[in-house]
């Protein structure tokens, strides 16, 4: 499979997650304060909650329901109650297009 357009770079607001779905895979796309774009699985591994409704702080995305913060780089939870990581996807930028292949995750 190949990368698909997830959204436009111009559609992303700094430190505000955007929920997208590619080939049935929900993910949260985040433009961090350093200007990097990240894509992680959108479902909290603790409680089946959408992470794109959460809060970005530094390089983490916090689940609004139970407070677990997931690394945008590795998907690893930084605190309880979650203990399982979420997938992190490879992101490519082509002009204004944010491209993600939902079948390719980063090795951590």
C-alpha cells in the first residue's frame, strides 16, 4: 500500500489534534510547537477513547478521559492508567499535503 493524503498542512493548528481516518484506520494528526507533524493511533489503549479529543503538551497527547499521555514520537504511554502503546505512523509532507500510509508504523 502507499501513502494517502490525510489532510493539508494548512488545516493543522499547532498543538491541536485532528482526527483522520485512512482505510478504516483512525489516527490523530498533530502539528507540534517545533513544527513537526505526527500521526498516532486515535484510540486510547486504556479506555477506547478518541485521543484527538485530548490535549497536546510538549511531545505528548493526553487522553481527556483518564489522563494518560502518549508520546507523539513512540506512542508509549508516559503515565498510568494506560500501559499499552498506540501505533505511530510515518508522515511525509509534499507541499501542503500530509501523507500517511496506514499500514506502515514506526519501529520503536
